[in-house]
């Protein structure tokens, strides 16, 4: 009995977090909360470069900024990893709708990747449906030559807003080709938006090559309400003019990578990343400037504290998450080509909000190994480990190299107010919320670097 | 063995949450998230009345608004409960400081309850200390006739910001009398502020009657930084003029109470409240318009859903939380005088942010009884039950009647950016975050009403 107790105690020593781990967590937190530079870095990115869609001159400037800023973290090595990305160009756009028979200009934004009208004005009647089921029930004759208004409302009853996004986003992704199949000449959607405001949200759409590539625009919630009322009241006409199009050629761009060489297992790599590109409106503050500066903050904090992680730690500012994932593909392809051993890849791309948890896409034993340390995160408000969370940029690491993935889970209530809008600006990011996210990421990375996942 | 298993199953039925409980939680959530009126009510309170310090005409209008709005929830009964409150009046105020020898007007706000200069200009030199220890070390001769600048910085290393507040707030509360004891003629403090901005924060100070009641003002962080630099560089002079004072007489005011009569135990009362008064700047949106409208929302949701709680449920808009707690005292005094049986009193006064937990001040068995249902709150992100959380307005219920207390624990990262400032306005409240707080409160109330606490 005595022996049994002793061996249990020995197991406890091996398997549970120690007071030293708790102090290490605190040390990381204090460094980032008091001396962190991520918030100031985000201000520079947002205010001197602003939005930076893949392939654009702004994206090229963002690469320069990331290269310089990554070096300032004290990383042992910083380099650019090439990738060739699509460049979708918006140009001018305008939408006029009739309310009580009078044309009024409304605030609308073309969906990313969509094809405009080549600068010619498209005149068409608007037909409203609330969802795809209603649309399916319509005869082709009711649709042909019309602009379809997919007036699908965000379901506010979903508490986890990413579920609401998953529910609604099909209208953005599949709306144009669904409508074109019955001869529609354009679509308007109600934005994927939790907002009690009128910001239209862009975001990627996808054409099915079998059908016409018709123009597609989003309205903010208030304008969508107004259009809904007008459609109910009678006949609505639209004048739509837009120059947006996909550029014919790919553009050379880069992931920006900073690295701390591992002190014991330099060949074992842990990646933390966010994406540097954004859509071409707003400032890409939450999506995903926040993730980029948090990733850099992890490197800076370890260096500032003189902590020498056993494994190699890489911060990556990925390019082209929004419409191609070419950066994520290039990173995984390079890892495979070089035969790199990746222990864990982590993404932070759900906004710079107060962190609530860490999510995992990995085996149960790997998850259990991390969760042995979960009590250490209680003082940091990191209590939710229930999500399967990775990220688009690191997904290829899973697919091509079977690398375990993790992701930061911030509070999600405000994300889809600002996501892909002109309101995704620096001012909507709180300095403490942003920093605590970086704290949680650095703590996770340290834990896995020291303890391994096997 | 079989018998043992059966009895365990029977216990499980008695002691754990059922699928029905889960459905009830969902029903409450859907009602509030989709049809909730709390956000619209908060807009009206903030935009048509604005700030509403106890005793002011605005507070009287807020009582009228609360009386009307409480009736709109469908409460069985709504009434006003009188209390006599102090009325602190700000009037005009100005502070000029010398930077490089030139007077410049700065944005400063008198601390609540403080005494001004009767409209006369006070000229004095400024002496800076970083904390009370430094101040104690100063000889009286260094302090006499001076304005003391308590330049204590908010500790950003505290993750739970209420700990940072508890650490710093002594400079606001005890600063004036501490300084007056050595002959100071006024104080300036760095605000109790997490903000990377320049909003000065007001909030209550307290005079020790043994010493002179000297004027006390707060600076925002950026102006405090500027004054710090000026004090380090040399001599700083101040011109201070303010009219603020406590009015000589108490003013009759009211708590506003709405009630649903209990269907089985009408004599058992559960209270949910926030405070209707605010400081006299900003709009009192997070502090505590949010708590008032959330409390009303609980009543509205039960009524809209046709749910008939076993116990009597009261929503209370308390008066005078900020500088006297006269409403909370009146509520407890009335309960004691009438011999009322109170099962639980809950307060929501920590901002209308995304809820993260529920806190309790009650016996361990009572806490354990609620925590048997804690898994039901997982889908709502309510994961933190570690705080001892009540509230100033319900504290007298504990002291005088030994009533168990509970409180909503929202995310606290942004609260002390806006707390007691001109920036505590409706626009800083998110509609979903506010509503989910009301959801969690209604779910807690329903659980305790149906299951009891004994």
C-alpha cells in the first residue's frame, strides 16, 4: 500500500504541472503584458500599410514591414519564402436600387474573387429569396435576366458565432453560380454579419466554371432590411457597375518567417502563424494583423526573457490566406521537400479578442498530454479546450505531413461585426485582449517545446 | 451490485442536470438572443437620459424611464421603493499645468464626492510621488502648500483587471486625506485606467474628517505621462478651479422594482439587479446601464416564454450604488422589516461584456448545488465559477439577512478602459455580449427557482 502510494506520487510528478511551470507561465505573461510590442506593431501595420490583398502593392509593402518587424523581435534568423498568389482587383463599384421608384445609391461591396461588369452598367430587376430552398422552388422564367437577392439572415441564436458563419457563408460562396444556373445576371447578398450596423462584408466567393461568372455584391444589414422591405412592397430595379476582376497573372509574393533555433532539438519545429494578407477594405486588424503580431510577440518574449526553447520555434506571417492559401501550401511543400520534422503547427486567425481557449486537431493522447497542463491556464482565463481548432494556413501541414494542429480560441462575439469590413480597423482591437492571446500562445509553445507531444 | 448500480442511477437522476434542463437553457437563450430588448432599452437610457448621478434631475428621469420600461417587460407588478440619496454636483472645473514654463489647460476630472475650490483659483506647485511609500518618506515641509501628484501606474500584469483596480484604487479613495495630513492643498492622480488613451476617470473618493477636504482630480494616462515627464524635468505649477461640492441635503429618490409572482413558492424571492445611477460623465452604459437592462430582460424573457418560475423573481434597478449605496440599504431594510424570505440575490455590475462565469458568495453546499448544473452552461461559454462575486447593492442583503449572493462575471479586459469616463457610452457595448449576459442570469435564476438552494 505504501509502495503504491509512492508510485502514484512519482507519476504525479511526471504527469502534472509543477510550481515551476506555473512560474514560467507567469514570467511569460508579465513580459508580454508589460513590455509586449504586438499592439504597437499592429498600429504600424494598420495605419501605415492598411489593407493588403494578396498580389497588391500594399501586400508587397506588408512583406517588407513583416521582414523588418520580425527582425526586431530578435529572431535568430528571418527569411522570405516565395509563393505565387492570385491578385483580385476591385476598382470602382456602384449599386443603385429603386426605393419607391427612385434610384438611390447604396453602400455595397463586391465579393472577393468576383467578376464585375467590366465597367458597364447592368440594369436588371431584383428578385428576393430568403434561402436556397426558396430559390430552388422558383422556375427559371422567374430568375432569368434578374439579379437575385439572397436575403439570408445571420442566426443570432448560435452562441458560438463561427457556427453562425458556417451556417450563412454558403450564400456568399455558392450564391453566384447557384443563381447563374437559372440565368440570373447578378446576385446581391445580405452580409455574413452579426452587426447591428450597415457595414457590408466582403469575403471570397467561388464560381462553378459551368455557369456564367455573374457579379456578386453584399449589403450591410440595414440596407438589406431596406431592400427587403422594398421587395415586399413591390418591384425593385438595380443599376450595377463594377470593375472588379481577377488579374490574369499570378504575382510573386512571400511568407515571412522568423526562427529561434532549438537548444536541444533544433530539428524539431513548432510553428505559430497568422496571415499577413487581408481583404482590400478596412485595415485587416483582427483579420489577421492580430495573428501576425501575436506570432511575432512569441519570438520577442522568449528572446527578451532569455528563454531557450528546446525545439525550434518559427513565427510565420503567411501570405494569401484569404483567397488561395498559396502561402500555407508553400510552407507545407517546403517542409516536405526538406524532410523537416514538425512537432506542432499553431494558427491564430480568429481575431485579437480576449482569449478563452485553445483548440486542437491531433490525436487523443497528444491532446491529453497538453491537457495535463490545463490548470496552469486558469489564471489567464483560458478554460475552453473543447474546440477542434487549426487554421487554413496550417491545414496543408496536416494534410501533407500529418502534423498536429492547434489554434487560439478568442471570444467570438464581436468578430463577425468587423470581419471583412471597412470597420476591421486598429481601433477595434484592445491592447490587453491582443496581448493575452499572445501570452496563451507562448505558454502553449513553451509547454510543447519542453514536454513534447509524444 | 445490480442494486448498487440502480441506486447510483437514481441518484444521478436526482442530482444532475437533465436533457430537459438543457432544452430549457436553450429556450431561454433563443428568446433573448433573437427577441431580446435589452440592447434597445440600453440605447434609450444612454441616448435620451445619458449620465444620471444620484440626486440629479437626470437620475429622476432615469427612475421614470425604468418604471415605464420595467412595466413593458410584462412584470406582474412594478413599484418604486424610496431612498434618500446624496447629490454630488460637479459644476465647472479647470486645471492648468505648466509645461516648459507655459500654462496649458489639461483634460482633468474631479473625483466624485470631492470638494472643489468654490470657484476660486488655487495656485500651487506640483510635487510628484509614485506611491504612498514615497509619500510617507517626504517631510511635511516638502508637502505643505503643494498639490501632490500620485502617479501610481495601473499594473497591466494583473490578468484579472479587478485585481488591478483593487491594487490602484486606494490612491483615489485615500489620496486626498493622506495628502492633506501633511498640509497638501490638492491632489492629482493618474486615473485607475487600463486605457492606452487619455480619458480621465472619475469615481468616489472619501475624506477623513480630521483633515482638510482638499480638491482632487484625475488625469488620463497620456496627460499623466506628460505631467510625469514635466515633473522629472523640473518645476511644475498648477492653477486649479472647480465648483464641485456635495449638496447640503439628501434628495428623495427610488429603486425601481419589477416582480413575477412565484407559482409555487411566492414567498421565496430571488433578486436580480443592477444600478440605475451612474457617475456624471459619459452615459453610464457599462456601469451600469447594462446591468439594469439585463435584469429587466430576465423578467421579459420569462414572461414572453410563458415560463412560470416557482419562486418570486424581482428585477431591481438600484439607486445610488456609486456614492452611498442608499438603494441597496433601503432594499435590505425593507426586506428585513417585512420579514421577506430571500433565496438568492444576484447583481450584474461588471460591464455588459461577454460573460465568462458566475460568481458566488454562499455556503459550500449551496455553491455545490448550483455547480451540479455547471455543464449546462458550457454551450454558453460560462466556464468560470471560481470567483466570490456579489455586488455593492446586494451586500446589505448578506450583512443584514444572510442571503446567499451571486454575480455575473463578464470578460474584464475592457472594463477599466471605459469605467467612470466620458467613453462609457452605448457604442462600447456589443449587443450579443450584453444579451448573452442576460441569458446566463436568466438560466441561473431559473435553475435556483426550480431546484432551490437548500
